[in-house]
């Protein structure tokens, strides 16, 4: 995902059959700035890691800024196209349980096939087999990082153009502002589908997440090639992030109750986040550790592992409680009947368990894990800390945006809820 901001003034009125969405991200010009600025940020930060040992630097001229932009190669294009094609085939071809998504505004539900865990296992098996047979080098991700990044960026822009066109042709009512720049960035359709292929679920759940894990493993192989051994920090980062993604697939159905799937249109913001941001910035810690192969004391290793485990328990526990309320309202919360605040809309708000401590306790767990992923890199440079820094901004601003949406949606009931659950993310702090 990428940083979000609160809603602003109302967008222009569109056709009567299409609800009007509010401008966000500073309106159309803010959306344009993010559309151009976020790719440049990825290119700059990756240059810091690849060329400067993780140190920040300031390009001296426009030409040096342009030199940050990666160049595609035919080899990288073939690899990236093959990667996307493989994931499409796995999503469409592998067996999986079909579940119903959350009700849409018209009361209908979309069907989703949940075969992500099997696709993840098949992908890992194919990748390891290709390396073992000598068809692909183990350090492929590190060796091809820049041209693969270039291909992913080009595809994200082209694909987002298709999504915008698809949204305008979509027959269902969609929330849009009517401004091309803004709707290109945020998306012109909530659930774009081509036949039975769901574009949003595919991008959210498949190529980016799996490439993140394979990228970590490839970077571990690169460290092994350079130094002859794997450092404890590299092992921690790879293990934490592999388990995080594997856990995602174990609970894949839970994505159907998330903000992105339920509320966010699918445009450049999510497509870029899924296809570029996740696989090419979430590996920054491992990318840094390729060249910085230091060790940790046992107590440091144990403390980082405990922090990650605690963050996981908060993150997964909170998300499970929320998901169960929406799918199995009678399920117990911490061994007791769930306490809910009834609303005029008929949608109950959970006020017990983790959700009685903070309105977004799951965000706290995510942030704890984010810090645990960067602590193995220590503090010599800021670049391996980019993820928790950016993620804090993301979640704080997303919480503010969600708060504005819920206040408008629930009215006085939301004010009662906020009086009952005072803290936004961190109990007794924020």
C-alpha cells in the first residue's frame, strides 16, 4: 500500500446514476503529484541502497535525477510477463473454496475463489526447482532489480489506464469524482472484473506479495554468495516476512472484509502499491543486509523475535475478531459473548476484545511487526527504516480517512462509539 490522506472538498457532480466521491489526496493536482512522485521515490530510495550503501544523497542536477529512473531490458520484460502470467494461471486454474464477499451497496455479493495458499506453495516449489536445476540464478532478484522495477512501473501505468477505461465503461454505479486525474489515481471502478477474473483481488493477493517473499529469499542468496554465510539479521527478516505472507494466505478470506476490498476503488493507487510498492520497497531491509552482514547479540535477537510475535498476536487477533463479527456474529471474543454497539444503519460496531481497547488495534500490531523487521538492520542508515516510517504515516492517515467516512456513515452512533472506545490506534497514547 501507499500513503493516503483525509477527504477534502466535494468533487464535481457526475451522472445521476453514479454516486459522487469526495476529493482526497489534495484533489486532482495532489493525485497527479502522487502518481508521479511515488514512482520517483521508489527509484531514489533503491538507488540509495544499491549505489550508496543505504545512505541518502542529493542528485546535483536534473540529469542526475533522470539517471535514477531504471531502464527495462528484454530479459526483465520476459521475466516480469512470465511472472504475471504464471500467477494469473494459478489463480484461474488451481482449485479452491468459493466464498461470498461482503454485501455491496445494491445488496449483491461477489464470489471469490480462495486458492492463495496453494498458489503460494506451488510458486515457492517452482522457484526453488528452477534454482536447483540451474534454470535461474538464486540471486536473480538482486541482479535484475532495476530492470524488473522499470518493467513493473511501466506495467502499473499501462494497467491503470486500462482500469480507468474499464471503470468508465462499467455498467454499475461507481463512486467517482468525474475528474480524470483523480479518478485515474483512485480508480473508476470498485470491483473491476473481466469474465470471472477479479483484478483487485488478484493484484492485492498474488504477484506483489509472492514476489516480496521470493525477493527476500533471493537477497539472502546474494548475501550468501558475497560473504559465504547468512547473517542472523537476514535470517530474521526473511523468516518474519515469509511467515507474515504465509499467514496472510492461511487467512486469505479475511481480505474480503478489509477497507481495500470493501471501499477502495481499484486504480493507480492500489495497482502501483500492489505491483511496485510492495515487492520493491518491502524488501528494503533484506536489500540493505546484502552488503551489511553484521551480527546481533542473543538478547537482541530474542527481543526482536518477541516484539514480532507480540505484534503478530495483536494484528491477527484483532483482525480475526473483526472478521468473525462480520461472518459469524455469535463467535466468542476472549471467551465471552461479543459486546457491540447497535447502530441505526443496522451494522453493529464491536466494542470488546481488541476493539474495546482501540478503534484500530490491528494497526498497532502491524506497526509493532514493522519495527521488528527493521531493528535487525540497526541504526546506521535511515533507508532500512523506510517501511515503519512510511507505514506509520499510512496507518495514521488511513485511520483519519476511515474516521471521516464512518462519522458520515453512522452519524451520532459514531460519536457514541468514539466516546466508548477513546483511543484510535495505541491505547492510552493515541
